[in-house]
C-alpha cells in the first residue's frame, strides 16, 4: 500500500468534507485504540488546529486513557476528558432497576448474560455518540468516525453508537491496512501493538467477540479466500448486520390509499 499517497488523499478528503458541510473542524473520540489514533492523525493533517479529541471513559481500563493521551500528544490535538461512568450507571439503573440490582459492580456489562449484556454494553458507545455530537454542534464541527472496512463488512459496530457519525475516513481500509498506515503516521508503538478492543467490558477483545481473526477476515475481503468455516462466519455476520449499513426502511404507501 502507498501509505503516503493514502494519507495525503484521506487528509484532503476530510478537509473537503469539512468544507462542504460548512463546518469549522472535526471532533473525534480517541479511545486509545489504533483506529481512532489513525483518524486523529489524519484529521490533524487535514485541518490543523481545528480538531478536538474527546476521551470518554466509562468504567474503562486505565490503559485506554494513557494510550489516548499519548495519541493526542503525538498529533498535537487538544482534548477534553469526560467521565461517562455516572451517566452509564444512571442509565442502567433508570432503564432496568431490577437488573441493575442483580449486579454486584454497578451494572457493568460483564455481570449480565445474553441479550441483556448486549443491551448494557451498547449503552457505552451510544453515550459516547451523544457526547461527540454535543461538542460537534457547539463548535460547528463534524464527527469523524473510526470504523474500518473490516468491521463495517460484518457489522461490528453499535448502531447509533460508534456507527452514528458524519464521516468514515478509514472506512475503505481493512484492519491490516490500518495497522500499516498507523506506522507511517507515527502512531505510538504501544497503541499499534495493543490487542484490539472496543472497551465494552474488562477483558473484551474484538477478535474474541467476533469469533474470527482480523487477518482471516481481511484476507477474505481482499481476495475472497477463506476456509469454509471462516467463509460461513463472515457470510452470517454480514447478513445479520445488513440493517446497520442501510438507512431505516421507509414504508411505500400506494398513492390511492393516501388520497
């Protein structure tokens, strides 16, 4: 991959998106992971001095904050830290007080099972989306999402959470290409070498939750080659998540019924 060419193109693309939206800059949630690090670096190239990084912990691993701060410092991006834990706890208690009382640690996702754990875990990215848009609206910025092609392909993102953004600068890059671009941009090595995680609960990893390795997923996306098991897994996840990649369906009512 021509990393220099890709970086220049994507920085120019971000700049064009900001301009066409009549906006002043970009807000990005910096998680401490590689995807948000790359988007932060590209945004800094695109609109220097007009990028805000939000650090949005919610019962998060302290390493996430340390790595997020290192990314912001590397690219000279100002940040705001907003602890979402009180809002998260309040939401769980308000939405489902009985379930919240069953948890010994305040309703964090790993203390539930089945669909309830998914519902609780998805609160985190949805609260982050609210924070990102608050500052985007306040500053007349646009929200730069951090989703990559690999995750978009199988729907590995939260609808109206990390999927609720204005632009997706690295949405055409598979994860292995993001790693390559990160090294070119100068993302701190400790961020590049981290095990990918969405930080939804302690010990959560992307590949563990997906049930597939990024390199196997990327190989299939780029070449169509995969074992039967991997091929079936990807096809199933893609089909189940199709609704995430589309606008909500609009019922088409016959004109004569509306007359």
